[in-house]
């Protein structure tokens, strides 16, 4: 047992790698309702019904305006997902053209919920979804399959502190350090 009966929980910050998967899945529900000004729009979240204003970053304003006013994006069969998802002009991946004014659902989205470190302090895996793992570490994959997956899975990893503590303890027992993502 750990002092005080619980494992110390440290949190790591989520770091977006620009893969665009969230913008493809969640973005399919973000629709422009109307244009307010050259770079300002009212949008609707098709999941929650929330209506929210957005402000497009200057470098993307012309192309988004053109796609919105012409309907070209839908007609041309452009990539599915959010109209505000754009190729990163400074390198690989994607960027959000409305990042500072993105809706709450986008602000809260995390494509992984926990980072798992090996004994050298290097990232060994990430917990994704409700309780799945992405790893190339065969030992960690086996531990996860044999000891974590059989645990009753909460609706959300953050919603069940006891489940999270149990997972942290299992990983710590095997020499891994894990940190939930904020």
C-alpha cells in the first residue's frame, strides 16, 4: 500500500500532434449557420445544439469564405470533417483555423487520456478511448490485456477515481509510471 492509501497522481498536459482525427470525427458536426463579417461566423454543434461565434485566423479567411459562400467544399467532395481544419502551412499535420475561438467540445476533446512511461522515463504508451492502449511495448501490451482490460471499465476514465488509481497501481507494480492527461 502507498502512504495515505492512495497513489500520488500527477497530471500531464495534452499535447496535440496535429493528426486531425478529432477534426474529422467531431468536425463533421460543426456547421456554419451564417457569416457575420469577413472572418466571423455563427456555427452550430450538431451534437449539442450549441450555437457559438468563431473568428477565423487571417491566413485562412479567404479560402474559408470562398468555400462557405460557394458551397465548393461539399460539392467538390473535399475531406470530410470540419471546414475549419486546414493543412498546416508551416509543416506536417493540420491546424485549426479558429483555434482561439473553437467551441467547448473541441476544447475538451482528448484523443488520449493517459501517458505511460517506462523505467527510463520514455513514453511507452498512451491510453485511448475508454480503456484501450496504443503501444509498441509488448510487455506493457500484455500487462494491459491481462490486468487492466478485465477491470470493469468506467464510462470515462476520469469519472472513476478508484478505477484510475487501480490502473496506476497495476502499472506501477510492473515498473511503469503513468500520468492522466488534463
